C-alpha cells in the first residue's frame, strides 16, 4: 500500500511539474522577458557598485543575488499563490476530488517551477561571467551545489506553508504576496551583504531560507568577501533544519486547510 | 491502473447500493447573515447500474448534495456513503472510486494540448501512462475528438471542452461518476454525444453508477432511471420519470386538428364523448384550422369522441396524445413552474 501511495505521489508530482516545465516553454515571450528582466536588474546593481568603486567582490555577490532572486519570486508567485489560482481556474476541486494528496501537487509545482526558473537563474550567471567578467572560486563547487539544493528545499517548503495561508486568505492573497515580496528581497540581502542589516534584523531574516543560502554560497564562491553572517557550515545546518520544519508545517497546513475547505465550504468555490 | 484495481479489490466493501444518503443536512453560515439551510434532511439510495437524476431549480440543493458525495463538503448532520464508504471519515478511499464533471467547467490548463491535459488528470489517479494513453485514445475517438488531440485547450469551443471534461471523468474508470449540469451551455450536437456516451458507459459494466444534476427536464427524462425532485433542500419526490408523470392524473389529453368544426357543437360533443370529458376549441397556430383540446376521463373515451366528430361531419387531420412531462410533475409538487421557482429563489437571495 505504501508503494502504491508513493507511486501516486510521484505520478502526480511528475504530471504537475510537466505543466510548468513543458507547458510554459510554449510561451516564448515570457521566457525572453524573464531572462532580460533578470539581466537588467543585475546590470543596474553592477553599474551602481562599479560607479562607487566597491571592488570586484561586490559584483560577485550581485551575480549570486541575481541568480537566487528569481527562485524566491517563483516560490511566492508560482507556489504560494498557486492553490488560490487553481481555485480561481476551477482546478482545486478536481485536485481535491482525486486521490492524490495536495502536497504532491505542490511538490510537483515546486520541482517544475525550480526547473523552469533555473533557465533565468543560469542566464543571469552566464551574463555575469561573460558580460561583466565576474570571477568565482570553484574549489568548493560541489558543496555550493549542495547548499543551493538545500536552500531550494527550504524555500519551496516555505512556499507550501504560504500556499495554505494564501488559500485561506482568499482575495487578499494577491496583496499579501505583493506585501511580502520586497521586504523579503531586502531581508535576503539579494544585492548586498545581509550582515549590513545588523545582527538583530539578520537573525529574523534567517527564517527566510534565501538569506542563509545566499550568504553560504557567497562564502563558498566569493571567499575573499568579508562581511558574512555566520560560518557557512552553521548556515547549512540551520538550512537543513528550516527545510524539515517548513516541509512538515507545510504538509500539516495543507491538511488543515483542506479540512477547513470541506467544513466551511469557503475555500474551493471560485466566488468565495 | 493495475494498482488502482487492486486498491478497489482490497478496500471497497461490496454493497448493493452505490450511494446512500441518510437524513443529510447542510447549513451554510456566514458572518452577518442568517444561516442558510441548503439541505434539510435529504435521504435517498442509488443502486449500481442506475443513472440517478437530481432535478430542481437553482439553489434547490442539488450541487450541495453532489459536493457532499464527492467529498468536497462535510454534511452538517446525517450520513452519506459511496460504495459503502463513509464520505466523511473514509474520504481518501472514496476519492479512488469517483469522478466529477461539472458544466461550464474551465478546469485544466489552456496551454496544454487535449491529450496532455487528459494524461495529466489520469496521473492524479495513479494510472500507468501506457494504459492512460490507450483509454484517452479510445474515449477521444468515441467523442469524435481524436483529430483534435493536439489542439491546445484554450483553442477549444465550449462543446469541445465539455467533451474533453467528460473524457477526463471517464478515463480513470470511476465506479461513481458525478455529472453536475454536464450539458450547461453546450450546443445540441455536443449534448447529444454526451448523453449518448453517459448512457452507454453506465450500461457497459454492472458496478457503475451516475449521479446527474440538471436543469433540463428533458435530459433527466431521457437519461435517468430514477429522478429525485429537490426544492429548498428537500426531496419532494423520488421515482422513475414515468411514475412521476403517471402520478399526475389519470386523465388522457389530446390535441386534434380538424378541417372544420362549429363551435356551438363543442358542448354536445363533450356530452357524447363520456362523463367528465372537457373539450376546448382553439386554432392550430400552424395551419389556422380548428383544434380541439380534449381532456378525457378515460383513455378509451377517445373512440367515442372520434365517432362523434365523424357524425358532425368533421374530418380529422392530425391527432396527438399529450403526455405529461417532468415539468408538469414539478408544477404539481412545488405549485410553481421551474422558471417561476428560480425567479422566486433569486429574488429572495
């Protein structure tokens, strides 16, 4: 029985990821806009830091920030908002009527979303290295990839928690996502060292996985850069903890919101 | 699919009834407004092999009943089962056995092709891809959409989309298929195809059942072996459409077009036809010829009426027996026509 449930989970995950990966590839203009958007945001900070003469280290952290930023945007708009959008499209009730758990849909969305976002993230990285001649130290490249994957896990776990909350909030979800986006960009230190926030604010910011993931990646790939938050090993341990916590809370929140949907009849209907 | 079938074998308790609904109520509460009693103690049973219709105006409680049975809503009180499984406590097992198709549904993703969309939904039921593709091909051919399989969903007409929705509901081989207004807004050709397929599908296997909600009385009359007339959260009647219509009155009703008839002779004709006969003379709107509307106490009285007309020198040009409709049954049970009831409900809400 466990094997059958696991198969159902995997098939649901694959099918939902397929929509993200292959379906959205059909929107060529979206891909071009997404890549160019990433490039120009990064370029703005590049020229800013170069104009005030901060040195090559700063340009390195900007490229890594530009690499990670679209993933959080995807977590927020592509995972957290998704159940709400599925409700609006009339898909949520079909997802609930099927035997697949809601978590399988959201993990599928996360996997598909991460793969899709990787295109923009890699484009930023390639532009950074080729256009702006940014140099990274690749001695710890394998560890950096692992740190990146753990960060993604924790981020998308947080996205699943948000998806339940946003579904519960209904029409306010859009505004809530908008409200979250920019403060998280600041707290994550996407385009500056998060240490400059001060330890008080930074200790709050570590609840957002991007903060620690980005700081750890910067330590591993731009080791000459000084103002770090914590040692990267400590940061990875905290990230693993966050990944587990957000995943467990996410699954619990989905079950809770589904029960509420069935009890109150206010979450699966488009007009509510 | 093999996995799904074995799940059925091990988990499904064999019961005579596909559906049982026992004194189910559902109350919707909203802050600042009075509680709304959508269902007020609804009870019915549906055996396998049946297409069971829930008939009623908007807000009658049809969709609420379906949503409870499809595990999307909890009943406020009472108990409902699907294939012997409690929809409240055993909802995960129920979901393996059911499928839901709603009218006007825009589900799925416009960016996917028809066959991608159907494959995606089949995966949500754990089907193996090869079996899913075989079934998708078979059903798309059945609805005449195999050639459109590579069209993106956002390019389909309403009728085509609804055919795809029906295929989605059938591909996973449910035991109980819920159809909530499946032909709403759909053109005549697509409606005929949908009705035809639903009838064949339920007849193909003995352990299948369809629960249909519809506005269209003719659709319920054509498809359903039994119909529950629902209004204001109550089941007012539950019987075969023919029984519901027969129960209206024992009189026989006819429409007779004649070449000529003197209107002063109508009363005498009624007296010669038989006791309790009621005749009204009007004009056929198409031919402009005299038309007699006859309400006869007994069906056999028609012979006496034809003989009397013949004696009057009238030639019978056209005759039609007027069968009572489900609309008449609704009128008798509710006291208002379907449309009037809907208008009254929307005025109240």
